[in-house]
């Protein structure tokens, strides 16, 4: 059993007697412990004094409420866009191998993406500012706050502020919208502020003496590069093949420049690591890391489909000249020239170079471009330049030249932890000259996780579904729209808004679960 599952099992077993005690014992309520569905609410009065003191600035909170409502509807559209993109790419997602249930739990240390210390720090900041904003907007609209605290169920699930239900029932629709949208907008403000500090002020003053060189920012498990001992963060100096030495660099278009060695050939790689210069023997070429189930590459072509942990030496499409595949850059550029339905002859080689074989397949469709359904790298290495990594880490729309491209780039930026960015992969820190030494990266990483977790909390709460804040905001916004369209009967208007919001919640939750399940399992 994997460690993550074992820890969750132990926590679940330990949680059962705690929950039963809270359910049965009168003393639990006196201590502020209350059963809430399958969870336990730990009620306190923490933060209520701050809420009372800061909520007296009514004019500011009125303006902030208007901003919060606009920001919440913007993020509501943003998360709907994410879900629609996920559904559009569902066949590809379903074909991909799952990444594991632990990724669905935003628990620092258990979720492999979220580091223990930095993750908990960022998560606590995100939850505290979210709930404080709810509380201050509650008090600014003359509603009482009965309690604050933490919702616990096997693991901490989040913080909460509990407004007085009777006060909410008597309040205006605008007051309710101000209340529900406050946490979302505050998370957005904190995320943007943290981003400006680490991306603009900090990374904007970083440089690298290796700026245009070829660097390795990630190594794949069970790959030629890993077996050769090349570490993530290495800078490739040159390659020696057949007694000749070849410089290895990116040209102005960031396409790798090769000379005269053959794909899949055994070469000597000279590289610089943080501890000095080294050499390694390995085969160099386009390495298949995974084959998507149900994709053209896994299909029923001559001799079967392509195989993971093998090299692609060349690809020939419909009588065109044979295209040698030296690495990921060549493969990506070549596939841009193909079309769905093209017949491809793929020359492959086993990882040890002992056997070559050919596979035939018909390319699928991915946005009008030919699609094989394989994950590839250059001998198990993800290659970039330090300048490129720096730009990706500090520029959410890097490489985009259209509005649509900018939107896609921003979505890609948010998934940075999947690619090791936080904001720069740890193994690449030594590439850069920074003020403050190692403290620079500690501060930048703290700010990055404050940015990332505030953004995640804000966006997820904007989902137009109950019990998220977005569900209540959607209901209030729909009621307002019906009133503007001439529906004067308040009870009928509120009933319609509540029913539509309830049905919307079911649809949104189902769509979200489908997308998450397709990615995780």
C-alpha cells in the first residue's frame, strides 16, 4: 500500500471514535465541538474582535462588495471555462494513465504536488483571509457572527465563519451577495499581490550566466537519462559521438540544433551540475514515456501499437521524406505538419538498441493536427534553456500572441506544479544569480504557494454550485436578473432562482467529478 493511502487509512480509523464522542458527549458541545454531517465543526470566537474593528468602515465595504461581486462572476466564468476545456479534452484525459487519488486531496504533504511546509503555510493564509473577509463583510452589513472555526473530517477540510442565520434571512439580497463574494475576491487579491512580488519584483531581477544553454529541468523515471545518472538541473555542454564532439544548443527559434549523429545512437554527454562537470554514456533520441490507451499509438496497426520505454528513430507520413527524430522538439515540430487521417510509418528501437521494428498507424485528430497519443521526451529529459524557464515562471502568458492563446497560457501557468514549477523547479535554482542567496528561493517559494492556493481556493469557491459560495452568488444574481426582467413577485422570483441554482449545482458537480475522475483514475 502506498504511503499516502496508509496515512489516510490511519487518519480515518482514528477519526471514527472522535466523531462518535462528539456526537454522543454533551461535553463536546461545551468545548465547541459540533457534529456537522460526516464532519466535526470546531467552533471558536477567534477573529471576531478584528472583524468588529475593521467592519466600521462602511463606505469602503460597500465599494468592496461591488468589486467582490464583479470578481466572483469573473472567476465563475473562469472555472466554467476550465471545466469546458476539461470536457472537450475528455477523450484524451480518459486515454491517459491516472495520476492517483492523492492528487484530489488538497492536503500538503499527502498531495505530491503540494509540499508539506510551504503548502500548509499557503493553505492557512488562504483559508484565514477568505473567512476573515466573510466575517468583516457580515459585520459591515449589520449581521452577527455566531462563531468561527475549523471544519474537520479525517483531515482538516477548511475554516469557516458562521453568520447568524436569522440575520441573513432578514438581510437584503445585496448584503447576501456582499457576504458570499467577499472570500472569493479576497483570495484573488492576495493571489495577485503574491504573484506581483515573486514574479515581477523578485524574478524580474534574476539573471543566469547559462541563459541560452540547454538545461534539464526534469528526468523521467526508468529512462536512459536516469540510468546514465544525469540529474535534473544539469546543463548540457556537448555531445561526443563517433569520436567527434558536437556543440549542443538552441537556435533563435528554440529548436535544438543537431549535427551528424543518428537518432538512438550511443553518445557521451558532457554536462555541468551544481557540483561540477561530469560525463555520462547513454542513447540519445526521442523516447516514448507512455502510450495512451485507446489512442492511435495503442491501436491495431501492423505488428501492434507503439510501446513505452522505446525510441522512435524516424517517422514517414504519406510518401514524404523520412523525418529523423532526435528528440521532443523535432517530434513536436513534425506533428504540427501532419493532419488527421495521415498514414504514418514509425521506425522504433528498443531502449538498449538491440532491435528495431516498424509500426503503421493512422493519425487521430487533435484540433485539426495529427495525433498519435504518446508522451515523449529526449532520452527521458525535458530540455529547456534557463531563460525559457525563467520566463515561464514569471510570465503567465509566455508565448501567447492571441487572446485565446493568452487564456490557454494562463490555465497552463496554474498547472505549473504538475511540471515542477514553484515558481522555478528546485533543481534549476543554481542556474540563476540571485540576491539573498538561498533565502531568495525560500521567500519566492512561500509567495508562490500563497499565490497558488489562494487562486485555487478562490476559483473553486466561485463554482456555481452549492455549498460553494458561487452557488449562493449564482442564485442571488439570477434573482436580480429576473427582477430586472420585470418579475415583481418576490416569493416566485426567489423560488425560481433557488430551483434553477439547485439544478445548476447538480450539473456542475457532475461535470466537475467527471473531469477530475478522468484525470485521476
